């Protein structure tokens, strides 16, 4: 379950790292190649965990549906942390952004 959780965390992180400013929810599946790579890797993960001859070399055992859901929880819990970080950094950047040229008394810029 640890292996599956770590792999799923990396998948979620890949979607979160698409942008350091925009939310994960802004066009989450716009990158066709990322989507295909994640689907391919999920298929490989399911194959490795389900295919019995690979259990011994990888030290795995079959997972039930409940195990898959439990393994997915850490992966899903990481996304709100990234989203809050993006939100706070976006607010901090907005408050530190220059507002434009300041005018002096004669109408020129200071």
C-alpha cells in the first residue's frame, strides 16, 4: 500500500506542478501528453500490483478495493496543501506588486 500511495502522490503532484500560479482546477486535463503518461503509468501500477508472478520480485501482495481507496487518501490530501500555497503566494505577490508610476506635484513622475 505504501508503494501505491507514493506512486499516486506523484501523479497528483504532476498535475499540481503544471503551474505555480494557477489552480489545479483550471483546465486540469489540458495537457494531452501528461494525461496519456499518467494513464499508462496507472495501467502499469495496476498490472504490477495485480499480476501474481510480479508479487515476489517487488515484494507486493494483491490489494482489495478498500486498500486502493486507503492508498489514494494520502495522494488526494496533498492537493489542498499545494492549492493553499498557490493561493497564499498569489495574494502575497498581489500585495507586493507596484501600483504604477507615482506623480509628483507638477504632474511628472517621481
